[in-house]
C-alpha cells in the first residue's frame, strides 16, 4: 500500500465495528489524500481476499496503518495532540481551527471513544451540532464531514489548493 509523503489528515478509527463504514471512510481517505489508522480489535477482516470480496477496488491505494491497541497507538503519538470527535465534545467542529497534518480521531459505532481517552485530551473534544434528542451521526458521515471541513480550512489557508476540481496536496 502506498505511503503518503504528507497526508492531508491522519484519520484514526478506534476499534471500528462495521466494515461498510470503514470501507466508506477508506474511500474518503483515498479521495482526499488522508492516511487511515485502524486501532484493533476490528469487527471485521481487512485482508486482501476480504477487500476483494467486498468490492473495495480502491483499498490498495489507501495509506493505512494498523495499531494493535489504543495503548500502542497512544505510544506512537509522540507529542501530537489529536482532535477527538465525540457527542461529549465541548467545541463545535466549526469553531475548531484545523491544520494540514492534524489527527482526527473517531470512536466505535456503538460506544464512541472511551472516557479515559476523552479525559486525556479534554481541550481537544469536537462535536457536530445536532438537533436536541439526536444521539449521533453515522461514523462514515462524521468522518467525511470532518475531513471536508478541515479541507475547506486548509484551502482557505493556502495549505492545499484545488485546480479544475482536483485536489492538489
């Protein structure tokens, strides 16, 4: 699989459970030049046979990194401060200033991110505005919305550009 020299964003999925969501997120990452990080355990298989059977013809073009646990991922973080997306977020996605190369972290479809992870980065918790009483967005929808809001900001700052409808990293 190709490695992006300088990805737009690092999209991190913590223990994703639904293969269709991860497949859609992978497609978003390929289309926008993002690197995908998958934190195990996964609720599905990502070997070549499984991807071929699922029709994920773009998967070989995806820059994907696997981490065997959340602890292993956090150990690899270094001094980076990721943005964590959660319904428990304290800042709306439109009030956050994203920069190219930021790390965008999303939790499991059924439970979101663990409280310990949220507590580690209390000033980096991001939410999507929703009507009262609604519990959350679909994971693939949330990732796509976050990536494109970040892309919009990166274009406005001149960190990336578009040319005739094509993204230029």
